[in-house]
C-alpha cells in the first residue's frame, strides 16, 4: 500500500531530510512549513499519518494536534526538541500516537512510522469484542458504548483492544507498551496512564480498573 504522509516542520533542512529519507521507503510525502499551511493541506487531501513539529510560528504543534483531533483520528507523531515529561504528557493528552525528540535517528523514525501505519491499518478479521455495553469492531477500528460510536485515537483503540483480549487479567505498563507500540520503547511508561485517563473520559464506563503498583485490567 502506498501510504501518504504529511510532514509539518518549519525547519526547511529537517523537512527536506525527512522527505527524502521517507521517499526511499516508497511513501508519498507532502510538506508544510507551519501549522496553518499544514491544516490547509489536511483539509484538502487525505493522509495516512502526520509528522508534526511542536515549536512552530503561527500555530504550534499542540494547537495543530488539538485542531486535528477535533475532526480526525489520523495517527500523529510529534517531532520536537522538547524533552520534558510534562510536554510529552501534554501531547498524549491531546491524542497524539507517538513522540520523538530531536535530534533523532532517521532509521528509528522509519521504524516508528512503519509500526504506527501497520497498527492503524491492521485488521483482526471476525474478531469483534464485547463487554457489557462496550462493543469493539476490530475490523473497522471502531468502539461503541450503547451503540454510540466513540472517537478514539489509534493507540487508545489498541490499548482498549488489548485489555479486552485479556479480560480480567492485569497488564503492566511495560506489557502494554510492548504489545501496542511493538518496539523497544525507551521513554516513560507512565504515558500509559495518560492514554488510560483519556479512554476513561471518552468511554465513560467503570470497567477499566487500576491495580495499584502493577497496571490495568478490564473487569466488572
């Protein structure tokens, strides 16, 4: 499949390097030099993934991510020099899927892109999941509560799906990262807490339980 990626990055040198490097992997690339231009391009053509810088003029990455999430669940990877945990948590609170700090390895970038695209398009055929009023369409990457569709990010959906596949079993943060991200993630596993918080808020059901000092599970 020929995936189309939008790169929103104000550093033209980095923008060009990302563009050329990803083209070697046969991705179709579009670029924007600030948030306003990025939103305009997103509104005029479909994309499979967005690589989004944070510190930009006009609209910063946090503002752009918030605007995108108001209308789309397209996967978003932050590319930023901001390394503070609070900045990462802010990004995950907005619904981004991954966070890569600059300077970064282009080989690692490709692996992250491949992992997210693979998961966002993966289909578990005939494997719908149900738990009381919660229903998950694994084929369509959709979640429903009392037949009302709930908008989830790719990572939120995959965490929910993993918990449902392991109903009543306690999963540690490390296991969730390993199963959902699919690579050796070296960042803070507490980001899982942010995704869980967002899931609870969106789904508004009492079944996602915290097991203190261990992790999370789906249970009555």
